[in-house]
C-alpha cells in the first residue's frame, strides 16, 4: 500500500521574478494524514495548496503525487489528468469562485459529470451528499441567492461528491458561523475515519489544533519553519510570535497590567499562556 | 442638520439629505446597485409563479417568443403591431407578472428610447408630407409621425416578448434551454459565469459605496468624486480579472473538460406542442394579414 500521497523536494514558486511566494519547501504528506498548513497572511499557504492541486507549478524543485511527477506536461495527458482530478479535491477560500453552475444540483454534479461517471451514479451521490450536509432544500436554488455559510457548505459538498481521496481546504472555517464550524469539524473527523488525506491552509490555530494531527508552519519569508504534532508546534511560543501567528499586547485589569499572547480565530488557545478569540 | 467638528470646526454634514435633500453620490450609486440585485432576485420570484408562460417547456417558450419578436419585426401595419403589443399585455396578465409593471418596463426602456431616436425622422426636413404639428421652427409631417409610430410599436412589441422571456423563465432554465438548442457549451458556460460575475461584482460595488458613505463627512468636489469613482472602477476591473482566473482554476480543479453537462432533463408535454402550434399559426397569420392590408 502507498504510504505517501505527495512528496515536495525543494519546491519554490514565484508569481513574478524576484517575488517568491514559496521558497525551498521539503514536505512529505502521508496517506490518510490530516495536515494543517498554518502561517500569516501572504506566507504562501494558498500557493502551496494550488501546487498540490496542480493548478500552479513549482518554479524550482519537484513535486510527486501518488508516486508520479506532477507537472504541467503530465496533466496534459487526459488519462493522468482524469485520475489525478478524481483523487484530489480542492475547496477554495472564497466560495463564490467555486460556484459557477446555474443551480446547486448542477454544482454538486459538476465534478462527477466531468469525470465521466454514469448519470445515475451522479444523481445518487448528489442526493446522498445533499442529505449528509443538509442541502436538500437548496438543490434547485441558484448559488448567488445563498448566504455566505450556505455557499461554503455547497462549495465543500461540490468537492465531496467527487469522493476524492485527498481534500485540499483553503481556510475552511472562513464565513462559517460557530454551529457550522462544529459541523465542519465533524465532517473532518468523518473523513479521518474514512482514511482520507486532508491538507488545510488556515491561520485559525483553534481549527488547526482540533482537526489536524500534524501542523506545518510557513514563515512570512515563505519557508517551512516547523513541522510536528499540534502539541509540539503550539508549544513553541517564540516561533509562533516570530511567524506572526500570535501576538502580544498589554491588558489592564483594574490597577495591574500584564502582557498576553493572542492568536486569531474563535476560541483559540495556542500556547497555554492565554488565548483570546477574535472575530 | 450639520454641526461644527469639535476639533477643526469644519462643517460636518450628514451623509444624506444635503443640498436641498439630495443624496450623496455614494448613496445614490449604492442604492442603484442594490436595486439591480433586487431586480434579478425579483425575476426569479416572477419566474416561479404559476402562470401560463411559466408552465411551458423553456425551449418551447424561448423559440415561440423569439418567433413572435421576429414576426413583429416583419410587420408594417401599425394596427397589427398594436395587436401584438396587446398580446404581450395579455400574456403578461396570464403569466401573473403584473401588467402595470410590465408596461412600465417596456415603455420606460425600449419604447421611450425608440421614440427619442426616431422622432427627428418625423421632421419635414427628413420626411416630406402634410405638416400636422408645428413647434416653432420644427414641423412634423403625417408620414413622418406614422413612421415613428410604426417603429416605436415594433420595438415595444419585440421588447415585450423579450421581457416576457426574461420575467417568466429562471436564468438556469434559460441556460438549459440554450444548451438543449445546441448552443456551444463554451457560450453557455460563459453566459453562466458572466451572470455570476456581474452579481458578485454588483455586491462588491455596493459595499464599496456603502463603505465610503459610512466614512463620508463632507460632500467633496465633483472632481474628487470623479477621481474616486474612476479609481474604484479600476479596482473592480482588477478584481474581476482575478476572480475570472480563480473561477477557471476552480473549474480545472474539478476536472473541467470544456463541457457543461447538467442533471436536469427538460421534457416537452402535449400543452407545449399545442402552444407551439398555436404560436406558429398566429405568427404566420399576422404576417399574411400584414401583406394583405399593406403598410
């Protein structure tokens, strides 16, 4: 049985010459792992996910997916492309860009139909996923008439119907209310039981700590600076301060004042020092 | 009511009800954009009503209303054109879309525009004939005014059928109808994404203007307002291009192969065939009658 889904060796990416978005990333993602890529805004999390999904390609280094090199040339081969797309699903940060069909039913069916699955099978998947994610009443509605939280659910559902082995999630908790965040954590837990690999990019340490069994930290200079279990990484307070994932500021309590470390994200408690949730 | 700023003594006017009760540029633009979004959502509601046209197969409805619009463009008799306009009103009533608002939409957009464009052609300088109306140096002739009336009636009739298509058909059904009529996938996909993009960008523009409105203390000069609007237009254009790239990436990520398949299958029922047959017969009869009576 294959033990790793992705292997990155010295991967770097520049959108413009001289402006790195990622630098010299060495990373191996095991089959069935739940990995959270954490870092401040602009650290390269989304770029890393796009590289894992074959949407952008390394300017330097190499990436291997499921044992084969993942390159632009390889993805031009229809058989490879179909196989790769059926194995990897990507939920974008902004749900609006992912909802381009005329109604929710077609949105959920888009991926499986593109993969050439029989229509009966696609209908079964759409009904099943809509039932699981509570979307039955939305199936005939156009995406633009949905609320932000509903759009996010539909965006996630549109990838779930593809039954991909690997799920890439870019800021999955964004636009979700507290109840929907709990729902998301339940979904992630179910995927874990099913043995699916999840790679999520987030700067919400509470979601990362709760849902991932491995944390990868990107610094503001786009390099990988830490890789370990959530307990190991979140215990490195100085590191988290240095990469701008938590910050300190002074609180006044009646006559006394003292400094606290803060992480961003609802209910965050990053380093056992003192965490505050910020909306 | 305005009050002096406590620190600089500048006059701080509320963002609305300035200068004789006029609204700010930001507020007016935000309201207009909000109305545009509301219109789209209202169309969805109209298309869901249990009316005559809403019950037809989208393909049949699209083709037959298009046929009526073509017939209107072939007809020269004003009276037959008036009959076609009356038909659009009757269809609007039978489709429960509100005859008053339907007539306002037709005449306020297409009818008025056609009238303003065609009116100069009725002047005696361009169309000789018996002068029936004189306004100072401007003289309007009978054949000229008949020509204007014909053109306005033709445009109003055609626009009426087009608006009936839009008001009685969900956008999703329109796209499916186009797809079923073998419109290339790339065209249907582009239309679908354009519609989505426009709505998303409308909301962005509305938020931009509301954000400005919430921070506006003074009116600003026309030049400043113009510069701000231009800069925001550039921002929206950049955002639009970035969103288009992201949407394409999202499609590729889910295995986009160039086709836009759908799970929904359109079905034609006996009443669709009856409607289609009646529409074709009526259009043929109208064109024949027009040829018989002459212009």
